[in-house]
C-alpha cells in the first residue's frame, strides 16, 4: 500500500499513553512528524523521546484540552515546528461510567468528562480549523465510542459526550467539505487500556454488556488469573474475544493513510467474538 502518512504533520492528544501513544509510535514509524500532546507533559515527552531514539520525528507538549488557550498554543507550536498541521487526532478522553443513582460520587467526574470528551474535541477543532482552511487541506480524526450509538444504563453522561462527538464531526464535515476531511473512530471496549480506570461504578458496564455480563466478568477474572483460553486472545481466531489496543491504533492509521481526496467518514473496530451489544 502507498504510504500516505509519510511527511504529514500530526497532532495527537492524549499521546502519553493508550491509543494516543500507539498512534504516535506507528505514525512516526511511517515517517510522520508527531506532536505528542498530553496533560501529563512528562508522559508526552517520554513517548516523543522514544520516537526520536528510534529515528523518528516528534515533539512533546503538556496541554490540557479543556483550555482553549493551551490548545491554540499547541497548534501555533506545531506550525512553528513542522510548518503545517495536516492531521489533528482528538483522542484524549475519560470514561466515568456510573448510574444516575451514583450522582453524589460521580458528579465531579461527569463534569470533567463533559469538559474533556466534548469541549476538548471542540477546542481541538477550533485550534486547527483556520490553519487547515488556509492550507487548503487537512484532516480531523475524532475518537468517539460505540457508547455513542445508543443510550444505555450506566452511561448517561459518557454516552452523551460520545454521541456529541459524532455530531461535531458531521457538522465539521458538512461545513468544510473539500478543505477538511473528517473521520469518527468508534472503539469498542478494550479492557487492557487505562480507560477502564476512570469508571466510577464497575456495575455500570451492564448497559453495554447486557445478557453477556456474566460471560464478560468471567473472562476478565480468567484473564487476571492467566487461565483464559489463549486461542480466544488470538486475532487470527474468529472468536477473538478481547480486542488489543493495537487494532484501534491501526484503524486510526488506516483512516489517515488515504489519498487526500479519499475520506473514511467513520469506522468501528471490534473483536469478532467480543461481548459488547452496541
């Protein structure tokens, strides 16, 4: 396949870990110039340093996506460093699953979720919009979730923010066609990422698991004990049960690795045997 990633200037938020780190590493290996942005400046620098040690091009910035001033500064720094912004990957997010009855314990996290998952995407778009329009082309990749597909118990706030991401993406696509192409990436549950650490009430995952909840919890227990069947963790197996984060990162790279005139509007990647019902 032709390498359409090489030479592109790419900003990735939440680049200090999870999907963001993997996308940064994979894009850099294909010859992209990466601006690793994360609220944890040290984590972002660790990723950028590792990329440079492998011969890639990367810089790091400590940025809070909730702050529009910091996001605009990130865009300015990227143009100064790399001369352009070809791709913005709005990846930073948290997942504070909780029932409405948990509001006393969850309210602060819910507010933070709105600020990061919704306002953070808005700020990311605003920060790069004028630069991309003046360049005559650009791409915005927004990471949403299958939780945004339909409202379920335990995900009222998180699901609403991810549904909003799809709305933001589509409105940007309609308004900027021919100048900015827009992609929404919808990961399914990936238990091995740190995102699950932001859950408020673990029982709230029932909304996305439904009748598969007992089997999923048994899988998690067996994975922790090292007794889960190895063949079900093999992506070559049709009953691949627990998607590795690398597959989501590869999906993000896939939508970037297209000719400028080809835009993949949205993409969902799941294990063929996963338990999620949305």
